C-alpha cells in the first residue's frame, strides 16, 4: 500500500535529490580534470552519492508497494558505498582478491533478495515462452561477455584462481540481476511494478562499469578515477530515482488499455539473440568455406524468423483483440463487469482512497419504447462518451454494466470529493440530447461509496455498497446523489433481505390479515370498504405496508400477494352476505398483475367459487398503470366494467396521468389523494390551492360521470368542505380506521355504524 507523502516529506526528498545531483556533478569535475585535490578529497562526492542514495532509498521505501524489497536495494547500495570507502582508504590492488570484495558482492546478494520479494507480488514470467526469450537474451549477452572478458580473466596467470573467480563474479552477478530486471519489465508499463525501469538502467550501468573495470584491470590500465567511476555513482542515483517513482501513486487508467510492449519486441526477442550469436561467430577468424556456410545459414534463419514473426504477430493481434473484447462492452467500448473487478483489485494498493459511483439512468426504457432500440443504443453511446470524458477529467475510469447502468471509479479521500464527483456526473447527464428529431432530457440516480486509503472493503463490497446507495436514490424518486452510510444502509439492506425472506412464507404461516376501512356515503351509509393488507410477523412484529410492499414489488411477490388478497376479500364478502350485509369491498391491484393474461380468468373463477356477483368487488389501480401499461390495461378494464366490476384510480392527482388517459381508459371511480385533503382547513384562504385542486377533480369526475371519493379525511372541517365541493364519499380516520372483520359490527345497510369520528 502506498501512503501519500506529506508536503514537507516531498520537499525534503527534493532537496536530498538536489544535493546528491550536485555531489555527482562535483565528482564528474574531478574525473574530467577540471578540479584537483587529494584522492580522499576527490572521493568525498563519490561516497556521498553512494551512501546518500542508499539513505534516500531507505527513507522512500515506506511509501512504496514493496517496502521490504526497496530496503534490500538500499542495503546493497549502502554496502557498495562502504566497499568504495574501504577500497579508497585501503589502497587495494585492482583485480586481486581483497577485503573489499565482500562489501561489493553484497550488492548483488541484496538485489537478489529484493527481487525475491518483487517476484512474490508480481510474478514476472508466468509463461514458458517468456522465460525462454529472456534466457536467450541472457545467453547471447553472456557469450559476448565470455569472449571478450571472462575467458581472458580465467586464463590470467598472475593472481590466484580464486581472485580470477571473484573478479568474474562481478559481471556475472550483474548479468543475473539484469536478467531478473528484464523479466520484470518484459510485461510492459501496465504490468511491471513501478521503478523497475530505473533499476534496470542502473543495473545496465553496473554491468558496463564492472565489465570495463575487469577489462582495464586485465591490462593493468585501471588507475582509479577513470570513466567506470562515473557510472557506478550514476547507477546509485538511478536506484534512488526508482524508489522515488515506486512511491508515487499509480494513476487510474481510462479508455482503452495500452498496447503491450510484448506485441512488438516479444516475437523478435529470440531472433535478436540469434542475430547476436551469428554476429559474434562472424567476427571469429574462419575459412572462406566456413564463413560462406555461416552466412547462408544466417540468412536462412532470418527468413524463417521473418515468417514466424508474421505468424506470431497475427496471433498476438488476435489474442489482444479477443482479450479486449472479453473486458469491454461492444456497444459503448467501455470496460465491462470483468474489467471493473480487475480495476477495483488494482485500486486496492493506491495511496489515495477509491470512490465508486454507480450511475443509473432514470426511466431510460421510455427511450426504447418511444424511439426504438436503435435510438436507445445511440443514446447509450452518447451517455457513455459523456461519462468517459467526465471520468477522465476526474482522473478516473468508466465502465458499462447493463443497459442503463454505468460505474465510475475515481481517486477520492473525502466524502465531499466523492459527492462533488457524483454531482458533476449528474449535471453532465442533464444536458438535453436530440435523437431523431426528439429532445431527450434524462436524469440519473447516483449511488457512491468510498474506500479509504487504509482499505477495509474489498472491491466487490465497495461495489455493493454503492449499489445500495443508488437503489435508495431510486426509492426516493431518483435524480439525486447519495453516499453510502454504513450505519444506515447496511442495516436497511439487511432488513430488506429479512423482510423478503419472511414475506415469502407469511401467508402459509397465517401472518397475513385483511383489515377493512369504510367509506361514508352522502346518505350516511357505509356499504363500501377498502381491503388493506396487514402483516404481523413472528420475528419482525408488525411490518408496515409502506415497508414490505416495495420489497414485494422488487422481489416479484406482488402477483401472489394480490391473488391472496382477492381470495380473502371474496371469502369475507361471502361471509358478510350470508349474514345479510350487502357490502362492497375494494382491492388494490398492482399494474403487472392487472395486465397478465391469466388475471381475468382467475378473478372470475374466484367470484364463482364464493358465489359472489361481480359488483361485490371493486378494483383500485394506481396512476402508474395509466402511464406504463395504458394499451394493455384498456382491454382488461373494459372487460371488468362489462362484468359490473368497478375500477377506481387510486391516489389521483399525485402521479403523472393525463386527462387523455382518463378519457380513453374505462374507469368508474376517482379517489382524491390525501395530500390535497390534508391541506384543506376551516379557513378556505389557508388551503386555497388545495381547495381549487379538489374542486377541479370533482368537476372532472362529474363531467366524465365518475364517482369521486376523498381519502385521508381526519377532521370534521375537512369533511364539511368536501361535502360542499360535491364529493360522493369520504374515507379516512374521521370516518373509521381500518379494522379486522370481526370488529365491523354494523347492522345490515350500515344503519348502526358509530357516528363519524368515533371509530
């Protein structure tokens, strides 16, 4: 995990790097002969660069994704610096085994330990092809190293064999480390851990410097303060630069992924090693016959290599294309669910916190229904382009999960930042879009969740929490931004799951019951009742319909609940009729149930089973039916009226139904919503707006020959005003609360029902 560096730490790092750079430049002036002084004084900047780089790497290690590995790099660099100090002060002979060699050789040992830790987290070459490619490159380099340096070193007569072996260890160990670095960087910038490029460059300088040192020492030409001495401290500076880069946060990538490096140098890697080998052999003294055969073999190998390279390139392109398609949506080009989960996993180690925003388009299906799916696809492509641009501006990434659902990942450390990002996305989507001559204004519901820098949530959990927040926005009417609240949303989600689970068996356990609320007619009769569903759960207690009905709608349970209510209401009607009470019961029906082809047969069958006339039952539908299923519902509603079953529009005035819908659909009752009735007061001036609305609804009902019922009547003043406005019936607490059937003790015809306001 990368921790964000405070500004003071960043300033200190910059000053340290400036000081080390200055020391290195001063060291170069000594090497170039521009300044002079004692050997100890000349070596001061050299040692400062080596030891200072080691200290800087150690201080930066804590802010990298692999602090242990970078501390081993710092230890190796420090050991190399100590070896140089001892070499300078001890007057060690070049090319001869001495007490400084263990300090120098500690560098490759520490580097090996560092790469062991790197490999644990980032396996470098999972495929055998890659391993063979790296091995071929190393063998080609080793051939040159052996031919020009190591063979002569091993045959050297002066020093002991042990001295020769130790001297050979320097370039060989550097070559091994370079191999590991080459393997780490082989995967390209998107796969390798950060800082590997600088480490590889530093090791290249070590290989060159160590090889040159041996070459010069073999000829007795190394006198100290020569050009290899410019490369060793520069390599230490590159190591420090690698630690600095590794400590920087890895940015989120947006849009299409980078083309992997292996697509261009992967197929050429083995052939480049082969070319290097042929070139070396061509430089060896051979006869004319042998040289001609060698060149012919070389060109044959080149042609075979070209043929194989073209084939491999095609395979690589096909594989890359298939891989891209498996991670991206074909319609929008955005990352799909698989790519989303990969990106969430990659964000786990970021220094900054990670914010996830789920963007769900409100009522997008109307675009498909009104303009067709081709226009809907075009709208989604425009929406995807808008969100992609906004995500890029936020240094984030955008994904497409389903038809109308998008996800945006952004770096964020505070909820205010994440909320501002959500508002930015929502505002961008509010811009009108013109498609096929129609101007579309689509809003969006945005749910957001924040994972702090110290983690705590997995990617899947973060996504689930953002989805919960988005669904809360949907339940609240949409077109808003909501951040996930662990105390509120987790508990609410768990309760919804419990409600759904318990509701599935509530009828079988006998926990459901119907209560009946009366309506007061102008003549004082109470012969119309509304059946209201009540649920008393053994574990949850009394659960409000306002809570369990939305859960039932989302879980697809409303059809079974509606049919249970109809069956129970018919059974109660039959019992009342047997006792001489000719009452009518209204039942609320969900729109999906009403438009089912088997609904009307079920209703008629239930009425026949209880020997009830159709007029004994009344059905109430919401205004949503008039909007979503007008064409499908018209036929069913007309069939109900032809049978003598009344159909009422419930909660009229607060939905989105139009007057044309009332003209086209066969209905018989309008129920004025309680929101208007509540505003009515004894002083008409205080409730003037509500008074005019109710007056208009009553006039509309009379014009269309509809019965008008006012809901939510709670005071005698409201009742008096409603009677004056001309409503046909009243319903509410002042008339009577909903009660179980055994408490409805009115005499036949409702004559003995208590006076208004008593029940």
